[in-house]
């Protein structure tokens, strides 16, 4: 049998070397219960280099690995015939089929194609989605059915998760790391966005990650760590701690999404102190500044209207947060996350900030709105 398989593998290597390999499929698993159902192979151009993308299709998720020719042949040697019985090589002008019977007899057929095929070296963006609801953790987190379909009441949440993943991808992609990306997600809650971040970084961007979800509620931490374990996820862990008491050893990215009131300030302060290259927060419930404004007795027309007063407090709180980040050398921007929430983003730069001008801008704002202190300024 190995003679037939060797001939087949040499045909694959030849097609790859002559750049005539269009695609390849490995199907019919030897073990009917194998979680790996099939493999789809196609050539891709990555940084001007032709590689072969293997999409490993598991029951509930896809995993993509890119190989050069030698790695591809090594991978096929491992897989055929021990894992798959049918392998088809499609080249520009022929189909080469390798069939292995249940008894282990290998046969080989070649069929010329009528019309020359073309290769598509584009990365198939559709296939490697940012977030794949078929991944088993989404079911365990309660967002999908066992079959990987998003449940009706979680459609909205899933859209929010997907939008977040899109934004975070654009923020993280330009960053440079030495091997491992260290991330703390402060006030991680039920973990939806933390898992989305992990999935995006490991499965789409192929980064090595160390993601800590910091959460004060022990019940959530226990439950989420169980899901991480049963899903076999590496580089993700929930830690039971308050944001204030958590001291990261290394920190590249600080995330704080919907951490209430001054918990966002605690998180930003941690990020600044640890020198995080990127700070991403979605502030919510801006009570501290609202109460300061109410106490000040400053009456402008806006303070007569509850909703407008609330929005004013949001804008002042977050503007001062942005200014404080700038004071510490971050370039800031704000982005719409949901119709209700804004993402406040700080990216560390080498440019020295104009501290005098920034301090003056903060003082002016505080004076105008009768604010004695902004919590973030105070803790820093
Ligand atoms: C509104 S949830 C947000 C969860 C998640 N980040 C999200 O956006 O889906 C806020 C979470 O932060 C946690 N939390 C609030 N204050 C905290 C603190 N000081 N330290 C750690 N966790 C905190 C709460 O227990 C809660 O689970």
C-alpha cells in the first residue's frame, strides 16, 4: 500500500512545485466518530510566498494551518491513510484520486479534466470568520444551540460581539509583539467578549495569547474556567479579583467593557501604570461625575433635564478620561460600539505629551461644570 501512497504524495509534491495544485480534499475518516470530519486544502499567497492552507473541519469548528510544500507532505503522511480513506488532488488539468479500502488496500485513479482550471490564491475570508458560532464554547456560554445556531434571544448579543471583534481586530492588527500578547479584560463578567477576543486572536490572527478575565464574582469565575477547560482553550483564564487588587506582571492590552462607574477608571489606571500599548474601554454608568455636577449647584439649562444631564455627565467623564490618557502619553480616539455605548481607545505613543496644555484643558472643564475631582485623576 505504501507504494501507492508514496506515488500519490509525489504527485501532490510535483503539482505544488509546478504551481498547478488547485485544491485537495481529505474525507471519509477511518474512525467514524473522529471529531475531525474532513480537510480542505488550497494554495494561498502569504507575503508573496505560496503556501497551502489546510482547513481542518471539526464537528463544531474550523481550524486553518498554512504549510509550505515539505510541511504539507509531512502533514499528509500523518493523515493518509491513518485518519482518512479518500483523498482527491485537483490540479489545473487532472483529478488524482487515492482511495483506501476498509481493509487497507490503496488504489489510485487519474482523470483528465475537459477545461483547464484556474487557481485562486486569494485567502478565503468568508471561511475564516471573525467569530464562529459553531465553536463549542458559544453553546456552553448559552449563545447557541448544541448544533451551533445562535438562539433567537441571543441574536442581538451576537451582533454586538461580532461588532466588537471587528473593532478590536482593527486595533490589534497594527501592534507589534514579541511572541506573546498579554491581555487583561477587567470586569469580564459572563465572558462573551473575552471568548470573542480569544477566538479572534488565536483562530483568525494566529497570535500566542495570555488573556486574563478579571472578575470579582466567584461564581462566574468558577463557571467560566470550567468552560475554558472543557473547551481545551489555551491562553485564557478567569481570575477572581477586583480590578484594584489585580496586578498584571506584563500587559500589552487593557480591556474594560461596561465596567460600571469608577471601575472603568480603576482599569484605565492599571493600564497606564503597567504601560499597556493599547487601552480599550466601553465606559458605563457615569455616576461619579454626575453626582459632582449635581452637588456643585451649577445651574445651566441642561441640568434641568434628566436625560440631557446624564448625557452631559457621560461626555465630561469620558472627555476627562481621554485627556488623562493623553497626559500619560496615549493618543486617544472614540468609536461607536453600540448605539448606547462608545469605545474609548488609547494607544501609547513615543511622542511627549503637552502636559501643561492638557492639565489646563482638564482644569477648565472641571471649573466649568463644578467638578472637584475626577476619580481617574485622583487615583493616578
Ligand atoms: C456589566 S458587566 C460587563 C461584563 C463584560 N465586560 C461585558 O461587557 O459583557 C460588569 C462586570 O464587572 C464586574 N465588576 C464590577 N466591578 C468590578 C471590580 N471593581 N472588579 C472586578 N470586577 C468588577 C461585575 O461583577 C460584572 O460582572
